[in-house]
C-alpha cells in the first residue's frame, strides 16, 4: 500500500504495544533515517483530526526527550503534523 503525499504530514515508524483490550500504546518512534526515540509519557489519547494535515484518527499527545508533540495514528500510517509547509524540513520531533 502506498501512503498518500501530504506536505503537512511527517510520517514516522512506530513500535507499539497492542493490549488485549484493544488499546494501542506507542513505545518508540523513528524518523526515516534517524535514531529511535523512546516515548517517555503519553499525556492524552483521543480520536481527533489533524488540523493542518487533514485526516481523522487517534491522536496521542506524547512526551519524549523533553518535548511534547502530537503523534497521529491514521491507520495504517503514523505521522507527526508538520508546523511548516516545507515538506523537506524533517526536524519536527
């Protein structure tokens, strides 16, 4: 399956725990060529729309390496919403 192109979506790889109750908890994320980043804490989980990027899915407000960011699961893809319109800017997390 080919992921849709969108300048506001910064796609990431995610390692997650899928619980017996159906809950998904992201544990690590990795940018395409970057190191794995451990998610220290999940502050909020809820269905939400990505305001700039579009799409509807689960929004995980996470803390990692002292930063807070929203990680979206729009099945089957995980992404972080870009703040800038420059699709080549990869320093989002």
